[in-house]
C-alpha cells in the first residue's frame, strides 16, 4: 500500500489543498490526501525543540528561516540554538551530519556571522570532545577548497592563496547547495530534465538561494525558476 501526504511550507494559513485529479479521454483519476501545514506549528516552537523526532527540528529550522529572512542577527541566534541542540541529542553521527547539512543550507548567514558560528561550534566541540560538524564542513568544501588552493598556489604567495581559497570555498558551497536542491526538486516534481541539472550546476550561490526559497511553495518546477 502507498500513502500520500502533502507538507505545505508556505505562509498562507488558508491555503490547504487536499486533493488532486485529472480527466483524460473519459478516464477520471483523483486522489485525496492529508495535509501538514508547517505554519500551524509557529506557536509551538518550544515543543518542536523538545520533540525527539528529527522532523520537528527541521520544521523549527524552516520557521526560523522564514521569520529571520530580513534579520541576520536573529537568524544567527536561531541557528546557533539549533546547532547546540544537535549536540544534546542522542542521535547517530550520520543523522547529525545529515541534519547539519540541511540546516546550513536553509539558514544561510553573512560571512562574518558564519565565521562567528563556526567559532562557537569549535568551542562546543572542544567542550564535548566530538567533531561532527567540522566533518560536515570539510565534506562540503573539500572539492572546491582543493581546487582553490591549487589555483592560489599557482598565482603565487599570500594574495594568490587567499583568493584561491575564497574561490574554492565559494564553489564548494555552491556545489553542495546545488546537490541538495537537485534532490529536493527530484522528490517534489519527479525525474528532472537534463537542462534542469545543467542549470543547477552552472548557477551562482545567489541563484541557488533564490530557487531554494521557492522550492517548497512552488506548484510547478517552472515556478521555481521563474524570472521576476
């Protein structure tokens, strides 16, 4: 047996589609399904943070992300709070790594705040003698960082190295974001055309962030990539 559930991540509390159907050549198909509206949990954030279900933390991260879209300082505080909770969960190492990669993708921070967050993470890891999240960082930027270092060394001395490292780090983050967005699009809209994959691989980090904001609300894949 197969069950379908719609998870709605938009802000419109009144929009709750619970059925889908179409008719072709006299043949009619219809499907009715339960709906989970993430905005319904906005008043229950403390309960979400205490809930052992991993999806509860994902829901909290989504709510924080939408609420702090125009406030980097508040987003920093919210992201740091969620990161600290990760270390308090009796989860497997892989689950923590998977959650952190999603959290880092959903709640992007300006460079200076991201550096502050990593310093906090290093302090937490020092206290608890674990290295979960730094492993994720290394995994996410490894390919881009390696290329950036090589390019920087070829350019010579400190300036070239710094530029190469920054370019490699940026490319590594973009590759990680594109990979996650590709999986989300595939789950949401089914098998993707080759031009979609190519478009993601060639996108800038800014484009990927815009598309990621749309993917949960869009009704079609064309809405994700629509030009404003």
